[in-house]
């Protein structure tokens, strides 16, 4: 770093876009303040492995202060931004105002239930550590409930899982649950055979992974089938209840009796996008994303940039860039370069996304990947997926921990983080009603069964 000037860059959001912007400003003559309501950077692409017991939360999260500790021009603040003063160039943390010369807003997106907010407690999405541990609790609690259930129909409902949304997150979640049920858990339970588990992947369009090559979509269906996952395309969810999912498939209604539902069907932008629009007059799209200029700035405010999932950045064909990690990383690095060039009185060309490929993993030794014109399936794609995700983890310690855990999981098919953890909220607001007393096994019967088996339960 050549020296720190008075130019103050405030970055809101410590995800991929915000963190890469901060790191890319390490040699720029600026002061940087990174604000996030969490004190860690989360590697979201591996959240599904936390949700299915393959990794622990700490394996994919890195403290922001630790990541940036050697970057002397960065100050990290833990707080929640509540509003903006575009004319005065301030962001508000409650009653506290922080002045900026350049503002970078990268607060991502949350779940979108398409007007059915009542579905959220019944079908959690996967965007945060809390989401992942809640899904993990529900998945493993479902098997525990099945172990105690005496009625065959109700037992099967506990062992039926529905994943709504056939994009990469939905495919990875469904595959991981299928692998868990058919390969990891069969020896852990005595009264149920977890290999009878049914996993449904529900997609509203004509095929899963719709943005991938059609051959890779077919390969994904085949790989999921080997894990016991049933793919239902052209299936639009019309209702979710504690005891199942109602969908419309090819115009016909259908009910799937599933006690565990996971949502991977849609996202909506962070509410800070609307707050910024009120302060600047910026336009929003239907998902609440801020429509940005080719250089990712807000119209009429060249000092404000919006990145990542919060930005609607049109491509040459008019479609917005996808909300994936590589886009956010490249945008963060681009804006950092643009700021440095502006301080030198120079300009920069518009942002151009370099698509280096897309991939999704489907259980052990199976994945699909498209890299330019190259199409990979099964084990070769899985190896590429492993390498890429390891390299994108922020800290070396996380890379080492995840590599060791993956190696152990591969050799043993064991998932060591199969913990059922509860919060007061999960206990008080569970969508699952307590089992009536007549459904519970007598204490003596349960004790005898345990004694006969001589084995433990999860």
C-alpha cells in the first residue's frame, strides 16, 4: 500500500462481493470500513453440507477480522445498516451515521416464497448458518420420529422429504439427503430401514438445472435416481402444510405426504435495496434488486455501487447476471479497480463477467459441470467440483479441515456432524405437532428393544 488518503470507502456486506472488494483495495490509497451484521464470511455454496451433517458450521465460516487482520487500511464493524443519506453521503447504523466518499452495497438476497409467507416456517430455505442447522435438525429429527412411529403410513411420511426447486441448491440438497438415507444411516436405526426413504425434487419448469446443457440435466436425473431421489418436473407447488405438499403437475393436483420440506425455489433481494431506492431514486426489478449502470453504479450516484445478488446488472442479451458466487467475486474486484483508477483521474471500461463455468454435485463421486464448451459428468466433474470449492474457501485452515472431512466421508460414508440442535424458537414454534400419547411406544417396549439391539441411536 502506497499510503492511505482521506478517501473513505464504506462496504456494507461481508459476503463474496463485499469481501473481495475489500481485499482488492489493499493497495489502494483509501480507508475502508466493512460493515456486516455478522462477524464472519460464510461460504454459502457448501451450506447444504452443513444442512445434511457433512460439515460443521465453523468449517465454512471465517471471522472477518481474522481474514482482514493484515490489511491495515480496513476497519471491520459489526452492525446492521438501517438506512442511507445519499445527499449527506452517510449510512445509518441505528442512530449512528458513518460518512463515506464511496459506498459499496452488497447485502445479498433472502428466500422468496412468491406471496406465500406462511410457507416459510414449514419449508425453510438455505441462506444462512441458522437455516442450515435448522434444516439439519429437521432432517435428523424426522428419522428419529420415524423410529418411534408405530403406524406404517405415518412412519413413511416422516421418511419422505420434498425439496422444492431444481436449481443447483435443490439438486445438491436432494442428492445429499438421498445419500444420507441410503448409505450413511441404515446401520444406525433398528426399527426402520432408512433405505425406504423417499426424496422428491420438485421443479416447476421442464427440467432440473434449466440453465445447464440439457445433457447435463439428464445426467443429473440419472445420478439422483441412483440415490433414491424422484425428480418431478413441470410441478408447481400450490400449498404446503405440516403433513405434506400439494402441487399441480401437468394440470393435475397431487399431494405428497412429506413431513420435511426444504425450499430452494426462489430468492428476493435484501430489504436494503428498497431503502437505497428511497434514498437515491434508483429503480428496482420485480425481485427487489437495484438496477445498476454498466459500471455497477447507481444512476445519478456514481459514488454508490451495488454488487452481487442485490444488483440487477444486465448482460448484452438483456438478462441480468446470475446470482452466483463467481459473479459477486468478479464484481467486487472490478469495483475496487475502478475506485483506484478514479483516484488517479482515469476511467475504466464497463464490467464484463467472465463465465468460467457452472457445476453441481450430486452425492458421492457424481457431479455435472460445464466449462466453456466442455461438458463433464460423474467422477471427473466431481473432482473439478472438489478442487474449485476448496480453492474458493477463504482461509487455509478451512481448506485443510474441509479436505480432511471430505476424505474421511469418502472412505467411510460417515457424516460426523449429524447433530440435532435446538433453539428456544425451534422448540416453541415447531411446525410438527407433538405425537399424541397413544402413538408413543410404551417405556417398557422401547427399553426392551434397545436392550435386544445392544446398540446406540443418534
